[in-house]
């Protein structure tokens, strides 16, 4: 260690390292620790007992070897020195081996530190090094823990026993000054013994090789990262390994350890700061947790109050209905009871029957008969005054119980992510997103958007009216929504968040979209005007057209010569433009050989569709795509069409004539290197009919790639030309309006 490191080192009190000195098995201070191949240390007795337990679990399943308690309480162990002598001499086998057994011994144990299986090999425990350094540290810790408790001389006898001043490593005993002189007189071999300060740990003077008992370790294997002797290197298991001298390994490892310790100590302030931050987080967590508990209690209390109110109201209604019905039934009982008790009517009727005077009888019996008839009629048509069934008060709470069971308390949901590949922005925006993967359902989502840059502003300018003002949509219960009435040629920012149990997630990362410079123009491919069914294939929706690569060559095979050429096959939109500004977008498959896109007037289309093509002349068709210059020389202001060429993953900008007017972005298009651009994933076209100008955009970034004048004397149509293999796909937003007609 350098002098600077020594100066900067801070001594850590030995009493603070107790947890590093505890065996992971017996949970006591290490006793004769061994170093496992995984570099973790375990007491010798604990390793031995682990082997025995594994052996008994393997061959004596069901025995009482797994009684509770510490392993040391079950298996008595001999002293360390005696055990080492027995194992090294071969008098006993390694733990796990039974003499006379035909089954292989168990030498695999799980490391209690890293939980990995450790294979000790054929020699078992004898292959492990004792961790003498750890033993010394444990002994120093014991002495520091004992503090004023002194180590006494092993020779002096009480009550005259003296405190030890030296310990002999050869005699493995401690001595006071007088006893040491007596037992190590000058001029005798004992005078040459190694002595140290008072200690109870008498370790060997040198570290011996576990494979070659009589050899000292003097080298370090860099492959196995363990000390070895020269026999291990010459013909042992480390013969082909790279080794270094012990002194070199000592120096390198000590410097590395010292640097690591120095770095750790130098970061003490940072660690304390982080501990302080963690304490703050702990307090915040405690406070926020208590706040969440209070809020949850408030919510449930309100639910309980509502349920209690509804319960009281329902019980009150049941009680009122019950009392009303009981009153009705009791009244009916009293009425019938009165009929039984009114026996005088029957007696009176019987006496009337004894009357023999007919006129007198008729006079009396008529009224009596009416009274008796009413009584008998009520008996024939008996109906209870009230229904004893309370079916109308049967409460069906299954739906409410389901809702309560489905209440999830997953906390704040994770924010959704806006899907750029599926989102499209025109004068209306379709924004799609992916929900988080926390597998808990959300109640709804809310999309927010704001305009960042207006039509006449640069990105660095602020829009005073809308800057910083987010507008929110209504609740969205699916993975997408449509935002209407966006300003043209403006930059918008969008973000979305989820809600679960009235708890909102953080906002998703903002995404920006640039709206087109004009409203979307809806059209489909026309299959009635000049469409070649032999060389072009339309899908059923008429929003995709594909060129059959070899068909034109096969049809003109007899005329094909070297250098021959097949003309373009044109197709147009089924809707034309006669005023205003309009925008549409489409994709061209990257594998397409040659595709021309743009606008053309109805007069130019008649010329293209009705004039015959010459399959042997490469210069006949001005818009052939052949880079001969014939096409470009005709690109004058008076031309009622403008087309750009895409193919083979490239976009080719036409040459500008001396009298043509092009944008500043393409003013240098006469340079061939500036005329070739990478093909955009999506291409946009904007036609300003009133200004007689057409613009071509990268539809993803809304960057204008090319613009020029065009003669808009008639009705202008979106025009497409294909040669060889190729495919054009109109965007769904462009075709959706036409498909709804």
C-alpha cells in the first residue's frame, strides 16, 4: 500500500465487523473456518456435518437425522488437529463415506453463502484450505471483545497464576516471562521456537498444500484462483494452468484490495448522502402510506354509510309493508270472527221459519234472506286481505358484489405508449397507443394535445394563443381516438395517460406530429379510365395497385431486342381537383423498380392513355423513366403535369429547365448528386390549384422534398405510373372518406 493510501486510510473498529465473522450455518463466530471453492468460508465442523447430513438424506431416508437444532448438537466432532491427522493419514475416510459400502460417497454440499452446489471431489474436506487469516481476525475480535480479560499463563498454577506475555506457536501454549525463560532456555532447540504476543490461536507457521501434505504452497494459480505447490504445477491438476509466484500474487491482490478499500472509504460522504436520501424516502413512504390509508378508509366509510342508509331504508320499507298487511289480515280475522260470534242471526232465522202466517213470514224473511245470503257469499269467495309473500323485497346484489370483487387496488397504473407506426395525423388525427403490461385493467384513457408551431412560425417561435395550453379529449375506453379540427401546416404534441380507480398514471412521453399543409383529399384508384388490366392489378378496395413485373415483356416478346424498353402503365384517382388546396399520402413498396407519382390534367391524361406506345424506342415516352433527358427537357411551366420518380429505394428529382421555378430546397437539383434522395417510407403530395403549384413531402416529417409550377388549366388528377415490379398503397385515411360513400 502506498504512503498516500496509508495516510488516507481510516481504521474501522474491529467490533464493527462482527457480522463478517459469523458462520452462515451455526450463526456463531467461525471455528477453524475452511474456504470453499466458491470462496465462502464455513466452520470445519459445519462442513463435516453438512456432508454427513447429505449422506444420511441420500441413503437413510426416513431416519431421524433431521431432528431440530444445530448440527453441532447432533454430531460430536473430534478436535481440529486430530481430525486433520486422521483424514490426511487415511485412517478414516472423508465424511459421507461408509467403509464397505458399494455406493459412491456423497461429496456435494450446498454452499450456505451462494446456494450453489459445491463438489469437494474424491478427497472431500481434505481438499479445502483452512482460512488462517480469518482465524486470526476472529481471535483478535475475541480479544477485543474480552477487553480487560487477560490471557493467563498455562504453566503457572493458581492462585499464583500470572498473566501471559508470550505465546509459543510451536508449543501451542502461553507463558509469563519467568515460565517462558524456564521452558525455552538459551542454547537449547526450544530457544529457536517462534513466539508471538499472547493468543489462544496457534496456527501452523506455513500453509501446506491439501493435495500434497508435505509441500508448502508457494505459487498462485490464476485459473483456479487458489494457492498451489510446485507439485500441483508439475504434474497435478494445475499442470496446464497459468501460475504466478506467491509474492507477486500477494503484491497484486493486496494492492487491489487496498485500492478497493480506499475507494470505498473515499465514497463515505456519498454513501452518507445516499443514506440521508433513503431516510427521506422512508419518511415520505411512511407519510404517503398513512395518507393512502386515510383516503382508503374515507372511501370505504362513504361506501359503508351509503350501504347503511340503503339498508335502513329497505328495512323500514319492509317493516311498513309488514305492519300494513298485518292490519289488513287482522281486520279480516275480526270480520270472520264476528260472523262466528253472531249466532243470534242463525237462531233468529230458525224462529222465523216457525212462522205459519204466510204474509207475516214473507215480510220478515225477505230482509233476513238478504243478510244470510251476504254472509254465505263471503264464505264462497274467500280472499285474504293481504299477501304474506315479500318477493318484491328480495334484493339482488349479484351485480354490486361483482363490482366490489372486481375493485382492484394495483396503485397508480403505468403510462401507455403512443404507437407511432399506427398513428396518422391530417386535418384530423388518429392517435393509437399501447397499454402497459401490468395486466391490471384500466378504467379509461385521456388524450391531451396542444399546438406548438403554427403555419407561419418556425419551431423556435411561440404561438401566443395556444402555447402551453393542453386540450383534453373525452374519456377513451379503447386503444385509440380521433382528434378533429387540427390546424393545417402546424406542429402538434400529443400525450396520453390511464386512469384506474380514480388514480391517473403519469403521462406518456410526448410525441410530435406535423399536420399537412392542406385538408386531406379522398380518392380511390380508377379502374375505368385507361386502366390496363393486363399489366396492373387492383385490389377489391381499389386502394392498392401493383404492377405485374414480367407481363409486358412477355406480351411484346417478339419485338424485344437489345436495349428495348417497355412504357409506363398509368393509373389515376377517381376524383379530380378543380379548385383549392388538397393533400394526399401513400406508400411505395421499397422493392419497386420504377414508380412515377404526381398530378396530371385531364388533357394530358387523354394523350397518355390514347397514344400508342412503341416497345422498341426508349425515347418515345417523355415520362418513361429512362434517364435520357428527353423527359426532363419537356418540364416547362406550360406542362399540365408534374411527376417525380421513385424506385430501388431511391427518390429521383427531375431536372429543372432554365425557365422553371423550383423551391430553394431543390434549387441545386441540376447537380446529379442532389437529385437522388432516400425513398421516404410515406410520400405526401399537395396541390395548390389556385396558385398552380405542386409540393412533394416526406409524409413522416412533413419536410418538403420538391416543388414546382404546374399548369392547372383543367381538372387535375392524382397520377401514378408503374413499370416493372412495383406497388403503391394509398393511406387508409385518404381512402376512408371515399369508401363510406
